[in-house]
C-alpha cells in the first residue's frame, strides 16, 4: 500500500469532527459514514499529503486511487481518492487506458457527489484530449444498463463550451430521453437538463432547437433546466 494512502487516512481521521459527521451523512443520504471534515480543509490536507508522497508510476497511482476508494470506511476517503486521481501531477495517466478504472469508480460509487466529479473533471478531461478514442466509449455508456454510467456520458462535456462535440452531445441526450431505460429517473432527467443548460451558455440556438425537436420526449424537469437562463 503506498505511503500516500496511509497518510491520507491518518490526516482525514485527525481532522474529523464527530459532531459534524452525522449532519454531513444525512445531507448526502449516504450509507457510508463521514469523518466530519469540511471540504476546504479536506482539499488542503489532500494537497499536502499528495505533495509529500509522490507516486512513481501509473501502477502506483492506480493502486493508491483504488485502495482509498474501494477500502474506504468514511466518505472523505473516497473524496481523497478522487483528489489523487485528479491531481495535475498525474494527468499523464488520465488517458483512454484509465477509463476502465473510472468506470469502476462510477459503478461502485453510484451517487451524485462522486459520479459528477468523475464525469466532469476526470472523464471529461480525458474526452477533451483524446476525443476520437473516447467518444465511442461514451456512446456505449449512454446506453448502458447502469444509470450512473449514463449520467456520466451525459455530463462528460459539461465544461467543454466551444469545444463541445454536438454530435456526441445529441446522441447521449437522445439515448436518455424520457421513454428510455432510466429515462424517468430523477438523476437522468436532471443530468439532461444540466447538460443543456450549460451548453446554452455557448450556443443557445442549438439548445432551443434541441428542446423544440424533442418537446414530447423531454420531462418537464429537463425542459425547465435546459431553458432556465434563456429568454
């Protein structure tokens, strides 16, 4: 086990606030307990631990991420795993070969606080840099039996703005319309609306046209979110 893992666990335990932990768990509706570490403090301790324990290669990086995530007893340890996975020092390892690990994190995490970070900051980054290799995989995720892989495919381009692949965006959205598998689930309907709302900042005409063209196939929630900031 990399020294980074044991150090992060120790730092999270020492920073925990037992009085705050139950409220954090209740807010997140998490079966896994919290230590009670506030997000700003967690970011600092993760940054310090990562700096103190550099990982020598991809194997060590992936081992640290998976050990922290899979063996987590407290939710902050999973947040720490994502901090290691997303650190700029290890961006070289975030390539198409890393997506199998991210698939595992999404499916086993199976909740919005983890999945949305993975989708927008990790998978989205890989997609932006390796679009020809990654886009076909996201098309398959958009039709997967797993709800959270579908949400990941929908949200992966959330930060891409002018670089958004609108053909890919259209396909992942159309794969998750209201009558699709999981299409009536809140987390899918909300994801569609969020993706459309965010892209409307870049190309409002495209979003209006998509909503008009799928008027009877989008939930009310999705339509409201998509058009929220459009006159």
